[in-house]
């Protein structure tokens, strides 16, 4: 069995844990992101991302989907 070592273990892959793991990994840390759920999964908290969240995702260089036109509402 091969041993794997990490610099950081982030528990919980919600928005905060995911961003923490991403920033640490981009900084060169070997990161393990651990969550009790299996993936992929549907999670209601990710169904709406407000303007501040979209700016943060853009600042992190993560792609986002375009919002639908207001004409369809």
C-alpha cells in the first residue's frame, strides 16, 4: 500500500472548504479535501450564487455560467 502525505486536510467541501483547498493547492500545498457525502451530489446551497460570490469565483479564475436573460422571467 502506497502512503500519501498531505500538507493540509480540509474537512468539508462546501463553499468555504472548497475555496480554502483551492487557494492552498494553488499556493503549492498538497491538499486533501474530505467530505462525508459522495460526489457528484445535488446541494441546494449551490443553486444560487450572488454577485459577490460571482466576483470571488472570477477572481479565483473559475468559470461560471451566464445568467439567463430577464426576458424569460
